[in-house]
């Protein structure tokens, strides 16, 4: 396994996109910390930008990488190597290098300017979101052989989780505003990893007091150690379900 | 050495292989022929586990290979069109495969030397011509002394001298008791190197016989005419 990951890393590092991504995150984070003065405020702005860009870059980069590595995988499939090993090496290679860029780009400045529990949660959330969206990207890539179609599906997935889903939730909240929706909102949150990540971080900032009854409910459920554990457990599930199903598809199809 | 039993494969509605059963023995060179789209490459890819059959079984040395991978250490494969990571250099591709196959102690670098690949080691795979890529594919296929060699149209993109080098290498490996499967459209070449001819047509086995018996059956001196005769008789 390690040998193949080594070559995947090697391939990614040379592509320069990873360096640009790290620099982008680094500049963004340093800029935000120097702009506000209050580190909590900076983390809040950072959270909003990170939750929009990290999924987008992860999913687009992972999808294009998967299609571009097709020749590499073809070469390895004729060797005495298990197909699932090739697939998981590709996944770990991409997800780990994107996470590495994120930790370097966001983690380093956070540590310097505003090291706190919230900062740690932000980092953890970012890493989880990276792993989740790389998994979703691989799922989109194994579903179709056509590169353009694959990237299309991947972008649609991002669009759905980043924008459309919130729209649907708002619509439901508005339409059924006469009913008690606290538990339903909680359940709806679990169905979107981006929202889940947002709430994990928000609850550790003072702004959660602004979120009204639902905020109070979130606080009572997710505010405890148990709740945080549950939230990260759900995020883990969001990694495992797409990656295991795409691994299954990959090992059962023709190359 | 390789036993194929009732192999079936379809892509959607298209039945590419329809109950193909055939046995290949060690120490033979078998030429797989047939019109374009008759299922030659699909059969080869089934043996390699790249294409998963819908039905039937493939056994190597008596053991089924379906859903396994370790058996591929016995196979050297040269694809019809070698596709390689474009930004890797020749040296890196060869180095990587050697790194993966570290268990093999004896490495056969004869073709790397004969094709002068070392002089081109720093060239990127994406910048290579089709023929040079074929040379890299050939060198990789023979490198780890496999018991079975599968060559899919090996000489299609090679210049005459390189093709001759490859033919000599094939005959040399045969003497070591290896099974060599070759698909080809060039009958003179088949006649030159092969012992047996296996013909696929529309996904079915048309015949699988030695070259002598084909010639004897048809009373023809040249293989190409003999095969044309068999094909026409059936129509």
C-alpha cells in the first residue's frame, strides 16, 4: 500500500496546484487574522470561506486527479496488486495531501494568532470535510467513464451541499414555521456534512446565542462531549459510506 | 497451463464472448486471430482480470483466477496500446514497476538494452512516439521472467528491426518452456513464430489447431491462404 501511495504523492506534489492551494489558504488566514483583531471574529469569517472553498477545491481536484490517473491505475491493474489496494492508495494519497495543505495553510496561522479550542475544531472540521468531499469525488468518478460527465456530477454534488441544501432547509423552515421543527432541523443538519461542520465550530463561538431556540437546542445536544463525539461520528460516516461504496463499484467493473 | 471454460462476457446488449472454452499448454506459442471486434482483447483482459467475465471460469495451473490478484505475478502483459502516466519519465515508470515487483530477484533487462531505452530514460512518457511506447511495454512485459506472456498485437507499431528483435526474444523465451499468447493480424508473422492458431469469430471459438494440421487439412502451403479457405468454406 505504502509504495503506491508514495507514487500518488509524488504525482500530486509535482502538479503545483497543491502549492497554490496551500498559499491561498495561508494568505487568506493571515489576512483575516490581521484584519479584525478579534481572533474569534476572524475564525468566524474563516469558517464561512473555508466551508465554501475547501469542499469545492477538494471535489474538483480529486475528480480531475482520478481521471488523470486512469493510465496509472491501468498500468498497476496488470500487476499482482489487489484492485481495492490501488483504489484506497489513490484515495488516501489525494485526501492526505489536500488535508496536509489545509493544515499547513490554515493550521499554522491559527496556531500563531488565535490558538484555541475553536481553532482546533475548525481544523478538524476542515480535515473531515476534505476527506468527505474527496470520497464523494471518487464516487462521482467511478460512476461514469466520461471525464466531463464526472466533473459535472462532482460540481453538482458541491452545489447541492453548499447552496441548494440550505435553500431547501430554509424553505422547509419557512413553510412549516407553525410547527415545532427543532428536532427536524437537527436531523436535517446531519444530512449535510458542511452544515454539520459549521455547527460544530459555531457552537464553540459566542454567536450561538444568536441562533434562537434551535441554537439553544443545538447547544444542549451538541454542546456536550457526547454531542461533539456524535457530530464527528456522523462526519466519519459521511467519509465511510461514499468511499466504501465507490471502492465496491471500482473493484467490480471493467478497466 | 491456462484453461478457459465457457467464458461469457457482454457489454450491454453486445455479446462479445459467447461460451469460449479453450486450453493452452506451457511451452507453446499460441496465436489468437480473428476479425476486428471478435473478442480477442476482451478474452485477454479477462485472463488478466481487467475485464470481469459474466460467466464461466479461467484457471491457471488448475486454480481459478477469478477475483484473485497474486496469480498476475506469473503473467507478463504487453497491451495493444500502452497507456502510461504522461508526466512520468521512462526511468520512473520502469523504476516504479520494479519497486512494486521487488520480490523478483532475477530481472531480465535484455530488451531495455536492445531497444536502447537507457539512452531515452529521461524522456517523458507523454512525449514518446507510439512505437517507443510499445518498446517500453515490451521491456516491462518480459522483465520479471513470467511463466506466461500475453502480447496484444506486439509488432503493430514497431519498425521492422525492432519487430525482429521482439520475435527473436519471443522464440528465446519459448525455449524456456513459457506459454506465449500473441494476437496478430499479420499472417506471415503468425506463421513465423506460432505453433498453434486459435481463431475467434463473433465471440465464438472457430478453431484451435496447430499450424501443420491447418495446412494439411486445406492442402495449402501458405497459412494465410489456408485460413482464408477455412473461413470461406464455412460461409
